[in-house]
């Protein structure tokens, strides 16, 4: 080695630390998921249990080896900071693509498909034209990939497998979303027949606790048809007896039948703006299982003993027969609570106006206070309700509001879920838990830094000892500053996703050590699984229950978690579709909006009706730099932050990609920079 060599040897010939690190880092190979960005890709390392870690490595477009968003890849770490190079594609995630079928030019019969997903930065040449005879130029199609691009900028090849119609229409995009998400809309003939066989069942009190003389009632949305939970409440001394009576779906959906297998495969009912894709056939979900008022119904009831402080002292699950006295509606019950009900409404609710509703409200306040005292998180919701006309076209979008009636039922259901989870755990039998694990400490620190940059002054806390109550303090400050929705969104990204598991890991967001889903077996399979285990426990020795249902709980948990993700993605996509269709009718109109997210490529702005659009950085007049820690876009004259109110104009609404673009109409005039100095960490757009 020369005198000026970068690497030197010690007296014993060993390499210095700098060289050892350099050489060893070149050999590090990691396996993980490739995620596309506008400039190449971001690699996330996988944990041993398959969960993603928030450890990112930049991959240049020339080093992707043709990897596509979502692929499992092997990468070699490069000596330059957090850079990596793809060395092998282990598994392709994308097998087929939804996009628009486009004729290459008028002089040829060649077609290609332009993917809807902007993270797929390639087009797909159509081969085997006989497979595309039904597709027309501009149609929404599915194309199966038969050749993947081997380098950035190369074209893929594929065969058309499905045609949905004109890509500019709501109907074609709706069908494509259902197809892509794997939402099953039809039951097999055998499953339908098994459900129909239950339709004319006449509930009998034999072998059940008869509660038909109790004041039991339901409260649901006005349009709900699958009523799976009813309540009863009464004072006992200075405490309360809460009855949460849940439709006994397991009485009709027998284990290992075709109906049961299809219910597990679906996992959950899927709720769209115009329809419901039910987990069970409507003869069950809207019929014999629905706790309709005035009709005898089988239930699995949780009789819960609660003290005056809202603490659960005990629970007794029991098979019952009930008869709901009132079919309550949220808006109507809220009118009663607010003193706005007329005489007709009071007459309808007479069975619970004998003091039952007052006791229910009293208990709700106790449970709410207990929930708040232990630090359960209450994130701000910005859910919109889409109003459709008779033809299915969106004619209005409004923000959903929650009243006391909605929150009362929510607290009662949370109480029942927690009580049942603790009951099964203490019995030592299997359970399908609803778990929400603690957030990653590094993500917590990023959120705290983000909150600090918003001047929310988060209190000091060690990242390993974070509690839900700590986040609650920050959220309260955010709400006081008009930033509740934006900070809730960032907190949601900070926390891990809730899921189902056969192993109890607690529920961080609810600040609960033990939690499950028990209250909605008509529309969620994990609830049905919990019912099945409870029923077995009421009839069998607990050792037999453990032996029989441990594998079932694990299978149900995995299947239900996967189904939940599919349903959420489909519901969001359909909502986005309807919102885009709605906004396409308002091109050129101006609105007040709130900056909901700030990125390096523009501002996301939410209208008061919950519709969201992007103000692209390329459309903005000034030169801006982006600060990721505070999530701001700044120029010499203006800084845009989360929560800022701006005025926008609707520029574009692409139904095919479900993207809405806005333009700022109150952007300040560009002026010269006072200084060319840019703060550390800022990126200025050229």
C-alpha cells in the first residue's frame, strides 16, 4: 500500500476498522420487499416472523434488475450510506395487472396496456391477439404477465384475461376493483341451500335461558338489515348488569359445512356505498339470524356484572332466546337523548323510556370515563357518506357524524369483547384474539419529532415505555390547534395494524390487556369462531375444547386477517371511485380545503365533504423546498403546513386511476429569494 492509501494495516497486518466495515458491508445480502418510488425503489427488510421493519435502503433505477412493486427480492448493501442493489428476484407478487387497453398507433394493430397503478412504471405489450378480441381501444382490462421487464424502461408482455368495459365509466372500474381485490360476490348452490334450510326454523326455549320478557332492544343505522347485537341494562345496587345479546349464528352455520367454509373464505361482509357483499347468504344475515324486533331469536348472551366505576367484575356467557322490544335507529335515539323527539317517536320507544334508556346512558358515561382514564385512543375520523341517486350515481358526499347513541353502543360492545376475551383466557381455552401490538420505538420517535415540529410540545417519554395515553395528550393538543385529523392520520401510520391472532398480545390502541371480537358473527368470521369455542366450552370439558379448537383458532385468525385487508382495500377503492366520479362533475369549481398531507411532490388537500385531491408541485408557481421532519413545503413567500386552510380549484378527475388534481388559487406571487442558503436537510426543487 502506498503512503497515501485510504486503507492501512496495523503492525500485525490486520485491517483497520474502516476497511473491515467496507469489505464486510459489500457482502451483506438481505431479503425483503421491493417498493417502487418515483425515482427507483425502497427496500424494507423482513423480520424473522415475516413482518416488515421500517428499515429503508435506496435502490437506483439502474439497480432494480426489473423488480416490480411488491416483489420479494434479495439485495446487496452498498458501501454508500443506505444504498442497495437488487441481486435476485425471489418471488413475483404481481401476476396480472389492471389497466387501460390502448392502440399503439393508427397504422398498426398492436396494442398495449397502461397500468392503473402509477408505481408500475412500464407498459405491457399485448400478445396473443385472439385473447383480446372482445376488448376495444380504451377499455379497462386485466392482463396476465408472461414476460417481466429485466431493466428499468423495458416493456412487459402479457395476455388479456378479462375485459370490464370503457375505462371512463363507473361500472367498468367498479367491476375491475371487485375482480382485482378477490371479493367473492356469489355463494355456491350448496351453501345457499344450507342457509335456506334454516329459514323456517322456529326458535324454541328448550335448553336455553328464556329472556323474552326482558327489555331487550337494538340500535343500528336506519339502513341496516343484519341486526346482530341487542342490549339490555339494569341497575343492581350501585352497579349494573349489562346484557349484550348476540345473534347465535353458530347454531345455524355448522362446523366444516360448505356454508362454514365459504364464510371463512370471505372472512367479513364488505360494505360499499350502493350494496353489501355479505359473509353469509341473506336468508341468514337478514333473516333468521337478524335480531328483528317482535320476533323470537336465538342469541349467545354475555351477562356482564359492572361496578359503579365501570370495572368489569365478571361475565357469564349463556345460550338464550330473546325477543327485541324496539328496533332502534341511531338518529332517532339521538333525538330522544337531545330532547328533540316528537310524540310519534316517543311512542315507538315507549318500552325503553321507562328508565331503561336513562340507566343505559348512565352506564355509558361510566364506561367512557374508565376508557379515558386508562388512556384508550380515540382517533379523529374523516369518513364520508356517499349519497347515490336511483341510477347509482353519486349526487352528494357528506361527513359522517357520530352521536351519543353510536358511542353508547360502541362502549357496550367494547365492554363485551373485553369481558369474553378475559373469560376464555382465564378458562385456558383457545380464542381468536384481536391484537394491536406496541408501535416500533423508532417510529414513535419520528412521530414525536413530527409533533414537536408542529409546535405541539409533546412531553418527554422514553420510546420503549410509550403508552396510548401519551399519544392521547398529543392528540388533544392537535385538536386544540385544528390539527386533529392530520395528526390522527400520522399516528395511524406510526402504529402497527390491528389483526387477529390465536396468541394474546393485548390491544395497544384500546389500552386493553386482553381483547377479542364477539359481537358481530353475522358479518365477521372471527366473532363466529369465538361463538363456536364458547358453545363448545358450555358443553364440553375445557381440555377437549383446547385440543379440538387450537388449530381452528389459528386458522381462523390467519384467514380473517387476510380477508379483512382485502375488504378494506376494496371498500376504500370503491369509495375513492365514487368520490372521483362525483368530483368529475365539478371541474373548474372552487372550494375551501384543508392541507391533509405534505409530500415532496405536492400538497394533498381535503374538502369539507372528505373528498381529497393532490396539488402537484409541478403545477405550483414558486420554487419550493420540502422539509420531511415538519412536513412543510416552503418558498420565499410562503410555507404550507398540515392543517392550513387553502382555496383550490378542481382541475382534473381521472376515473380510471381514481385520482383528483387540484390547483391552488391563492398561491402568493413569486418573488426573489432573500438568500440562497437552504437550511440543513431541505431539498429545493430545480
